[in-house]
């Protein structure tokens, strides 16, 4: 992927196009299904077809195992299959881990495009893994005045590695290391949580720590953001049906998280022009990640790779 030099802005545009297509009814995307073979782990299947002039299809099989890093293995792993919608034949198979990281950051960027305040300058990130890196790159695209990055994690050496890697990407910004969440998030304009998804979360981020106009983006389901943060806020999810189906399954979004009637908008509706975005007041989103992101991002990668003659041709 590095050789293809696809920018975060390009991924964001692709993800936004996918959101809008679903919002206009130009697609078929069932809510992700999955199994949980170990505690706090998942293996999900995510198919999607986006119709109209887009006409792209594919399916991703993705796994998340929080215990893997201690074994020297990646937390997220999987494969993405890009299919020809005309014949169903596979056009490409690609690593899903990096795809997931970039399209997830891009989705946060699209939400921030619509709901973020242009004058945003202070960003707090809780969790400093792969997702935090791509989310920060997306925020750089959206907020030109970003000059303070508060980085919070359980292990100071990991946070410092994140700072060392990302500081050159924002040379004018001041980075700070935090192991205390409250200190990190107070007075931030934007808060992004990128911690591992868990089945029985403590949800440590509290409403009383946040400024009234804080924009909150949870990319870790309900693992980190307390339910009181979203209570009474303008609440957005990436895809209404997927959020509701996941909540009904009984593992995530319980104990005070917004119910179906409390969802103010999903990003498909916003990007299609059916719902209005707000840039003031308490705004928050749960961005679970949807298969449309994978189809749009993988199509972008596939087309760029084909043009560049990259990849390996395999006969099936």
C-alpha cells in the first residue's frame, strides 16, 4: 500500500462516497455477523455491494484478539476479497488489517468534516495503537489549526513511541504524554478513543471531564466512553441498522447507551443530505466500521495497484 501513495484525503473521499450511496439506497449491506471464540475476541464477516455508477462489491473477514500483542501477534488480522459484481469472481485478495486501519481513520475524518468545529486546535487520543495513528492523520486533514495533541495510554513507553512516530506528521503541534485519562481529555476540542473492544467495559471517560462543545468519536464500540457522555448529546452512528442489530445481540451498547429512538442520525443519512450535521453543542459518534468502507477503500487500492502494475497475479 505504501508504494501506491494513496493519501488519507483520498480514503476519506472514498468512504464518504460509500456513506452517501447507502444513504441514497444504492447498496446492499447487511449488518456484520460474527463469532466470539475467546473472551473479548471476534471474527466478523462483512459483505457489501454498492450499486449505481459505483458498482463495487466485496467481503471482508476480520478478526480482533486483544491478547495477541502479548504473543507477538497483531490484534487485528484478516483478508479482503474484492469481487467483480458482474460475475462474482474475485478480482483481488488483500490484507485487511491495514485496510481496516486506514478506512477507520477515514470514517472518523468524514464525521469530523461534517460535525467538527473549524477552529479546533486541541485533540485528545485515548489509546495509541494503529487506529490512533490513522485517526490522527484524518484529523490533520480536517482541522488546519490543530496544534495540541494529548496522547493517553496505559504504558508510557508505548505512548512515547506513538509520539515519536506521529510528531513529524504535524511539525507545528505540541504532543504531550498522559497515562491519566482525566488529565488528557479535559478541555479538548475533539476526543477520539481507540482502545480494544471488550465485552464488560469500565467506560472510564466521564461527561464531567469534557467541555460542553467537545466532539467525541468512539472507534472502540462502548469500551471507553461512558454512557453519560452521549446522554442528551446529538448522537450519530455510522449505520443505524448495524448499531441497532449489534445492540439487540446483547454484548455491546448496553447499560445506558443510546437506544434506537435516541439515534439522531447515521452518517449515511448525513452524507446523502438527508440529515443535518451540527458543529456546536455536545456531539458524539460511535463509528463501528461498516463494509461499505472496506469496499470503497479496497476498490481504490485495487484500481491504483492495477494501474501501477503492483501486486502478484494468481490463477485460481
